[in-house]
């Protein structure tokens, strides 16, 4: 093999074997679908960016919901179904059930009559046919 062909082949192999990038997940919208004494049900829309050269399959999202100034109200798990094409961003729906852990902390937030800022800190399990993130 000629030296320049070997260099090109090596570069292609290194590029193909590089470590996959984890997806970037950005919440787009959250809507309360029901509230019960046991918890709250949310409908989420997540923007998932895939910088890899292969599609990703969303398997699970887990995390902690915090309201207002960081009051933890529950931990949750969701199994959204969908895939994100290679080198693309896709908006995926997810249903999230959050059991209450500090129901009493919500009273001042509910009484304010104002929109309540929230954060959802968590992780997403994603993958392809052979790789999981």
C-alpha cells in the first residue's frame, strides 16, 4: 500500500472508531396533565441533539424535579419511545410521573399565583443497536 493511502485509511479508521458523543437533551415544554395525592403527571417535550454518525434510541429518563428556589418535590422515571436520526435534533414526547416527597413545600408556591420556575436534573439512557449511553 502506498504511504498516502495508508495514512488516509488510518485516518478513516480512527474517525470511525472514535468515542461516541452523548446526546444533548434540552427541555422544551412541560405541562401538568394530572395532580393526585400521590403525585403529579407531566407531559414533557424534550429536544434531543445527536452529533453522532448513527441514530440513537431513547430508552429511559430518570431524575429529580425541583420547584421554585430548588425545593425537591420528587424523583421520577420515564420511558419515552423514539429515536433521533444521525446528526440531527428531534423533539420527543415523554410522560413523567413524579411522586410527592415534600407536598407541604408546594403550598407557598401554589398560593403565589405566579408561574413556578422548575428544573429537572437527571440522566437519559440512550443507545443504538450496539452502544448505550
